[in-house]
C-alpha cells in the first residue's frame, strides 16, 4: 500500500511539459495583449476609463477586444470540461465564511460606487469603471492567470504552479509602473531589481492561495476589483 501511494504521489507531482508549455503560451499571449494596449495608449489611440463617458460605445468595443483572450479560454474550457466546468474552474462559491467574505467585498465595491455617484460629477465614467475593473481587469486577470494557467499546471509541484503563472501576472505591470509612458532603462531595472516584480509575484501568489483555500475564483476577483476600483476616489 505504501509503495502504491508513493508511486501515485510521484505521478501527481510530475512536471508535465505540455502543461508548462500551455501555461507559458497563455502567459505570453496575455503579456502581448497588454503590450498592444500599451502601444495604443502611447499612440493616443486608447480611451482612458476615466474619460470613457465621452465615447462610451467606443470604450465598450475597446473592452471587448481586451477581453478576447479570456473569452476564448472560457469557451474552450467550457467545451472540454462540460459538466465539470464550474467546479473544475473554481466558479462556485460554497461555505459560510466564503459567502460572508464575498458579501463584505461586494459591500465595499458598492460603497465605492455609491460614493462615486454622489460625490463625482461624471456618473457615466463611474459605472463604466465598475464594469471595466470588475470584468476586464479583475475577472479577466484572475481567470486567465490564476485559473486557466494553474489548471494546466494542476499536477505540477506547488512552487511551479504558483510562480510561473504569477510571473506572467507580474510582468505586464511594468507598463503600469512606468505610468504607461516610455520605459527607460532605469525604470526597467528598478522594476526588475528593486523588488517591484517580486512584489507583484508575491501578491499574485497570495491571491492564488486565497482562491485555492476558499475553493472559489470569485473571492480573488472581488478583492482584485475592490483594490483597483478604488482608483475612482481620485477621479
């Protein structure tokens, strides 16, 4: 019995090259997607969410383009997993503390929204920001990086399962760190060697741990949304 368990554990922890390649491919595509957004911003072609009320239709079309990778992955996983899609992709929310945590996070998001609608003059940008930061940023990043990528690495040892996806989560934040302006050598070196890259990797690993311990992708999505959506306080 012990020998059989050891063989089973070794099999479960083996490094799958196809899984690594699939997760890496998704991470690279995600990075390229953000890079293209960076280029559009640099060329003055992208619409800022803060100024989205002036061109709401064009902004929503831009959002659809940004959501292309998550949409494709959602369809592919739904077709492959079928009935196992929701449990297999952590799309359920079970347990008392999980539901309480979700309720607290939702209240926080709604609180920011209520404040924005009362205190800010541009109500449309507040609602578009809610959509953008919940769907296009929080859900898209959590699903692609900490759901799809980690699914490909589900049988890999935990350091690889955590570090590889969250490296690809951290890397595109270079553009945000540079303020979406030109990336100089100093900015790049500071991002790579002053702990900023590692800080994003560590934060991503915590969100992934939160997902696995709670058994739901929705708690990291809501927390991610709450943190990013708080930018409306500066509108």
